[in-house]
C-alpha cells in the first residue's frame, strides 16, 4: 500500500523528533504521504527503500550529518535524482552556497513557517495532493481498525482496540502540539498576541481526557511542559519592553525574525508600556541598527532610566571648638602619659565657635513612567542659645562673648565660664587644662595637674600640682610632696597646708595651719580661721604681713617667717643690678682703650675710630644711669611700707623673723605680740596686743 503511493511521498530527515512530528502533520494535512527519519543513516535507508518524491534534509545531526547524507544521496545512482531541500538553523553565510554546490535543489532557514515551506515546495513543482487516505509511517493509520491491520501486517503483532486507541490518543496529542507551535508562531510574527492561557487550558483538558482512558500521561505532561517552555521563547514578540517593579528602569528586547525593526515601532512599544521619561534614544537607535544589520537578537538592554529622588537635609550645626584627643606617645623610656589623653573644649572672647548650615530642600525624582517620587524635605532645626553667645547679622554664625567652655548638646549652644569635674581629677579625667574657671567636686590626686586661666575651686583635697591664673580655693587641705609645685597668680584660700611648696602673687589665707611648707606670697599670709591657726616649720615669705594664732612650736621645730619680703620686686631688682654690673664692666673696658690709645694725643681727635669710641662710652654711661634710677625707685617701693609679724596667741622661741632684710631671732616665748621694724632706729619693736 505504501509503495503504490511513493510518487507522492516526502521524506523528512531531522534528529529533532518534535520538528519531525510537526512537519509530518503539516505535510499530511496538505495531502502528502510523509516519512520521517531521526538520523542521517536512517534517512539514507528510507530513501533507498521508498524512493520518495522529495527529501527535506537537516544539516546539524550527530554522527552522520546532513552534508554527508547529501553527498551520499547525490553519489548513489538510485537516489541522485531525488530533489533535496536543505533545512538548517545554522546561520553561517556560506551554508546556502555549500548546499547548492553539493547538489541541493533548494534551501530553507530554520525556523520557518508553513507558508515558507510550501513556497519552496511549489518552486520544485511537486505533484498535487491525491484524495487517497493519508497514511503516517509512524502514526499507524487514519482509523483504529486500519491501524490494527497495519500493525499486524508490518510487525506481525496482534493488538487490542483499547491499546490502539491509547496510542492513537497520544499521537493525536503530539500532533496537536506540533500544529499549535506553528500556528502560534505565525500569529506572533504578524505582531498579534495569541491567547496562551486558553491554549494551555485546552491542553490540560486533552491530557485529562487521555488519563480517563487509563493511559499513562507522564510522557504527555513532559511534552506539555517542554512545549510551554519552547513556545514562550518561540513566539516572543520582536519588540518587548520590560519595566522593573520600582518603575525606575526599562529594558528592551529585540528579536530579528523576517523583517527589519523600525525605530518608530520601538518608541511606540515604549510608549505603550508607559515609558515616557529617561529614554536613551541614541541607544535605541544603536540597538535597532545592530539587530537589523547583524540579524541578531538583543535581550533586556537598558534603554530608559528614572531619576531617583534626592532627599533634603535638615539644617545642622558645624562646630569649630571640638578637638581630637592627643595620640598616646611613648617617651624615650617607653612610658606613656595617660594623664594627658583628654582635651577640654575651650573658647576665647570673640571666637567663632559654631556655624549653622542651612537646610537642603531636596529634589523630587521621577519614574520612567512619569510618576513623581517625593523627596524628603529638609527641616530648619532651631537652636537654643545661652547668654554667652553673640549671633552674626545673618543669624548663621555664633561667637563666644567670654572665655570659657563651649558646648552643644544637640539643641542648645553655649559657653560656660565654669568647667566642672564631677568627681576626682584622676586617670578618668586626665590633667585639667582650661582657660576659664574650674570647679572640682572631688580631690586632685597626686601626679595630676590643673592649669587654669581663671579661678579654681577644689571641694576635696589637693595633692597634685596647679598653675592658676586667678584665685585658688581648696575647701579641704593641700598635701604636698617633694615634687609638689603650686603657682597661683591670685589669692589662695584653703583649710590647711602640709609639706607643700607654693608661690602666690596675692594673699594666702589658711584656716587651721601651715606645716613644714615653703610659702612665697607677694602680699599677706594669714592663718587665723580656726584653732590652732598655726605656722609650724618651713619658710613663710610674705610681701607685707604674716599673721597667725601660733607661730613656731614648743618642740623647737625650725620656723622662718619673712615679712615685707617682696620676692617679685626683689627678683626684678636683682636682674636690673646684674644688667647694670655688665654695663659698668663694658664701660670700664672702653675707658681702658681710651686711656691706652688716645689720652693726651690731640691730633687724633678727628679720627673716626676715636669718634665712635667716645660716642659708645656716652651711650653706655647713659644706660647705666637709667638702670640705677630704676633700681632706686624699686628699692624705695620695697622699703616704703614695713610689714609686721603678728602672733595672736603665742610666738615661740627659736622662730627666726625677717622684716625686710632685717633679721630677728626670738629668744623666749612671746604671747599676743606684734613685731615691727623701726627703720629710723634700726630696732625691732614689740607691741603687745
């Protein structure tokens, strides 16, 4: 039966079974008898056996490829007369030329539509279709009964009607998939959108019907899934736009099918997708040109980008007084000073300490679809100012009115005259260095230092060193060591002093006592606050008076008190005297030169060296006169007022007194006595209280 129809037969050779089924269905529906072979060797055997009217030959096949099959077909006298259409998915430009050189009658590029296939068939002028029953070599027959007969005749196998119906159902489903794939692809090429959901729904119904016959549908489900996957890729439109979920980017995919893509079409697709902003038109033109010239595809290329919002910023305060803590540095002995690891923020009067940076309003963004994205708007944050702040005319700069500790706590900007340490001055605080006033609520431990330009109040003990620009108040005692050194430019007030070395430019007032200490004060030293109010041991120097309840000790502890001992002025006097002595020595040397070379020689008076020498002698003499005048004036100030030493309770024997440069040693205890020095008589005078 098959051989009688071989003048209408077409052999399709391809290793892709799905394509074989598709072509078989197309040709069968068109009235031809279709044979399929899934390999090159099988195709040669079928060509020799059935002598088909025409052969459609795939090139890319494993083992024996299409080029080899074509050569063998044209070499063999039994098959060289059969027309061959080469069909391949290869896009090498020389494939067409090679196909014709090997004897092919036509060439068709995969993928192709059914119309394209029949156009090629018509060029070869195949006979028109017959009205006989259409047989499938691999699809048994057109009816169940005929299928049973063919199976029995061809393979000598007896099958039941149910088995044939099951097989027939599977084949019918496979053919339907093949037809759907071509149809949907043709629709896609025409720029129409097929209703895929309806297609998939119908497929599910077909599989369900097959399952109801008791047929295993595992294979069919696999075909369905593969079909869906391939179909989505196959019928993808030539122009496709993807917009991200956040609508900030748009991507373009272009597929070259059978005609050039137009730039206007691309822009129209973008518009249909709602893309109206940030379109990269030059990029679109480049992509369209690339696809058309190279006949290639481009997948998801960025062609539009939105503008993200730029959030505004709240107004802020820029500080000019913050300083970083110093780095820890080892000395030559490998030691690190952990006492100097903290910096106190400080400001001077008139110093710029902060600046307000204005708010930034921000800028709204826009999506590729033209939707506005609101930006965060900056806010003007108000600043509270304390009275020690001066504001510039534009209200944006802030200056300190005073010397003090500037601060900003996030809402308030100010300068404090007073720097407060809540506890002890120790390793937790480090040394305190501040230009203004300082208040220590605890103690100042040994080894630590306070340097302040203003007043300092210590509510506990002072064991460390201080260098104070104004007054020092120690509410408890000052306890010194051999390395203890206190310098105070103002007054000193404290409970007691023990083993300390202190220099004070003002007064010293101690409540209970000074023990074994060296005190230098430019003004009074008083120890009269509470009992005993004593000065015991050490050396006490005062620029004016020394007053205490008790001076000295019954145990004979060496105690020296020196009133009217203005150390600072005397130090200046000594410096001036030293300078004056140097000038006098210089003048003596000039006079010796003069006597040696010029004395009695009248001829050299006009000599330039002589004139220089005499002029220099005059200058040095005048400088000596000026220094002598300054010294006399300062000595007069020192001696103008003669201070006193006063012991309100008792002045013990053994105490050595100085009033000015005049020394007096107490030979026996004196009660309630005031000691003065009478400059006119050169005697010490005792005045009993």
